[in-house]
C-alpha cells in the first residue's frame, strides 16, 4: 500500500507543487490537503494518514498545538514540519510537541522524501541546515538560546490572537478572523501582555517572531 500523506499548507501553489511532486513517487499518495491548522486536525482524524507534512507557520490553530491534538488522537501519524524559520528554539518546540522531523522549506524535494522515509522508520529527521543550527546552539553553545518559558502559559486562543496582532491585524480584523468580539480580542491581548510581561504591540511582534508564532521576519 502507498504511504498516505496529508499536506497542511496555506499557499495553494505550494500545495499543488507538493502534490505534483509526490505524484511522481509510486509508493506515495497525497490523500488530503488542509489550508489551516484546524483543518489539519480534522482531516488527520478523518483520513488517518501515515504522514502529515505541515507548514510550521500555518494560520489559524497554531501548528504546534495542532500537532499535539493530532498525536493525542493518533500517535501513529508521523508529523514533519516545514518552515523558513530554522531558529533552534522553534525547532525544539516542534520536537517537543512530537514532530518526527523538521525540514527547511529552502531545501529540495529530496529532503522531504528523506524526512518521510526516516520518520516512518521511527527516526527523527532534521535537514542538514536545521541540524547544524541545533548543533551550534545546543551542543557547541554558539549563541546560546534564552527562550521564554512564558509562551507555554498562553492558551490556544491567546496564541491565535498573538499571531494575528503580530501580523498587523487591527482589533476589528482579528475579531472578524476569529469570529469573536473586539472586546474579547482586547481582553486576550491584555492577558497576553500580562503573562509575557510585554507592554507594546511592537514588543509582541518581536516576541512572536522569536518564538516562531508568526512567519513574519524582521
């Protein structure tokens, strides 16, 4: 039987490209596509794929939270994150959530194949550039990482609000995106700032980038 792959990626052109490339592999089949984190959770439950290939910065439900929810239901699914952000702390968060691999999106398709085959062999796969970052930060202690533990105190909704605020959405736009009131968005933002001990939207944005909660770059 072919390896069943679920792709979770918000960009249609990226999903189409990956589907086409996997279509060239006789032992692999793309069984579904999700454009946000919640859709990935729902489709994983419905389709039971062997592998979930997920954009680490997928919108909606945070990718790390989505991974935890998926694995809580089915531990057999091998989750592989893909991202432009190869910060060591961000990668470590994904591995801590149960991901079986992390691939830099700048790598070629062969890296995705290697990651999938390694994950199915019950091994953790890091593409070479990601592995080098991890070695530099956590083995050689080059530029030691000083992550904030406070991110773990945020609820799923607070992480969603933080992501949208960091990506430049106004209170009204964030409320519409999440289907909640502007007053609720303001309440969540106040809770986030208190928990993180942050006092401005600019600081929130920097924090979200550093923690990999948003794909924006400085």
